[in-house]
């Protein structure tokens, strides 16, 4: 099945975000170039692909040459299966062993951390599934402790039903020890612990086809964490991280727009000007507009100081208070603005641009939160222009509401 960018769900409420699927493709291809042909690229699609739309991103990943996908939600994995039919799909611990039949049917791989996991999954599998053994190198989340990993690997192999597809870990690049000594080992030590476990398995005659450790931060900063597969997530959505010199590149953010349209415009009557009890200071000749987007869509409930939007190429201040599904903007200095005009919270209008960095500052969020907040709450409009396998696709941005 192929996701058709032209048949996007229609919606009548003019408030939407824009996702550039070409950016995903460029990021996948660029990373593959960096890691080279001997290292496989699994893309982690947690958080509905960081709000970018897991189904669409899964399809683009397969088209662009990714060799696997990873999920922290079995429902998302199942929804993506029709769009990436040939890719291995790894599930982090996110469902019960009773689901083994579903994993068999849809070719999903389970994560095994303990001997108890081995026992329970083997009990529910009928013919066989691929599994990944996770190794805990300090995150204290899922994974076998290094001292136990080889025993868990032996147990997996001895079931005859659980096929060991590989081992993986989660590198913790950004965590450091504090003064009391709490924290995790430096990245290179985590790598050494992980490789030590793999070596023990191989010495015990256990084949470990995939060895995967690096996520976004470590794949850029620590080339020795590559092993023979990597599994970044946020990097593929276009977030940037500190990089080793050999891996310095620019990445392409997939979230490129957050937009709405004016649904009401009115001039405030002159008798209001001296109203000390008004919600906001009222100026002479003030004109306000409303857009159908508010804090239930992720807009900060406490209005950020200096928050503005773009209307017809001009900055317009946002006026508080922020409502759950409505936002008030000051159109006094945009006299030509009328109902139906586009309002840009992220993206360009005329010669002006609100960048991701500016929006992130306004909203007081880090970039991951911003992507998730915007991408998971608003309808998505997808951009796709690159050509694949002889199929030419037009740039079709769905117009949710035509300007009158
Ligand atoms: C989230 C996650 C990743 C991806 O992390 P990013 O920082 O988004 O690259 C990789 N591996 C595991 C096990 C994860 O939980």
C-alpha cells in the first residue's frame, strides 16, 4: 500500500501544521551517507515520529533506504505496517507477551530483557518470532544487565521459537555524572560494555546479526558507537545535535509550518478606549482578529511576552488571555487584513519568517516538545516533491480553507 499525499483528510477548521516529507528523505539519505553501507539504519518512530506522522514517515524511510523501524507503541507499528511492508519492525517493551500472535502475523520483533521475558514470550508464540535482546548499559530502564546478558541470549536461542535478530542498547550521550557520582558512564565506556556483551555471546557460539546502540546524539558525536546498525529518531525529524567534525552537517527540520486563518475581525468601539477593566490595553482605533487555535492545540496557556504572528507579511501581536480553541490577535497595524487571510505562527508570510527557534523561545519548550506538541494535536498537511522509483509527485499542500 502506498500513502497518497493527495488524499489527505479534509478538514474544515482552518488550523494546521505542515510537515515536509522531503526533509525526512534528505535526512535519511544524508545519515546513510555518513554511516556508510556497512551500517544499517533503523529509524525510531516514537511519539508518532515526533509528531510528524508515523505512517507517512515510515513510508518515506523505506523509500529512502532505511533498513528498519523501531516503535514504542504497538498500535503505531501496526498502523505503519501497510506503508513499510518490507522493513523489520522492532518494538520496545510496549505490549504483553499475550500479543505474540499479532507480532507473528505482522512480522514485528519483541524486546527481551530478562529470563522471565524469554519464558513468557516463548509460552505465547506458536511458530516463531524475531526478538532483540536489549542490554542495559546504565539507563536502568529496559534491558538485561551486562552480567546477565549472555545467559538471557542463551535462553532465547534454546527456546527454538524466539529467533535472536540482534542486540540493542540505548546510548545515553547527554547524561553526565553529578558531583556525588550519580549518573551514567561516559559514552565510550557504555560502548565498551555493550561490545563486551556481544563478544561473550559470540564466544558462546551465539550469532548476533544486528548490533545497534547509537541514537541521534551518539550517532553524530561518537562514530565508534555505530556497531553495524544505528537507531536515531529525532535526527531524522531534523533536530540537530553536537557532532564530531566528520559528522557536521545541516539537518532539515520536517516541521515547517503552523498556520491558521482569520475567522473574525472587528474594530473596537471608541468608548472602550478608557476601559481600565478591559482584558488588555485598548488603543485608539484598535482592530482585533480571531483565529481558531488555542491552548488545547498546544499554544502556551500563559501568553508568552512579545508573542507575535504574521499576517500578510506583517507582525501582529497576540493578545491575551489565551483561550482553549481561540486566539486573539491585534490587527490594528495590518489594516488590509480580512476574514480568511492566512495567519502564520511558524513559517513565512511575505518577506517575514517565524523560525522554529523563535517559536521554541516564545513557547518556552525544547525542540522535541515543540514538534510533539504541534504535530500531535493539529491536522497535518504533507509536502512531498522528490521523485521516487519513477513516480513523480507534485507539491500538493492541502488548502484547508480557500481565501474568499
Ligand atoms: C528513543 C529511543 C531512540 C531514539 O532516540 P533519539 O534521541 O530520538 O534518536 C533509540 N533507541 C531507543 C531504545 C529509544 O528509546
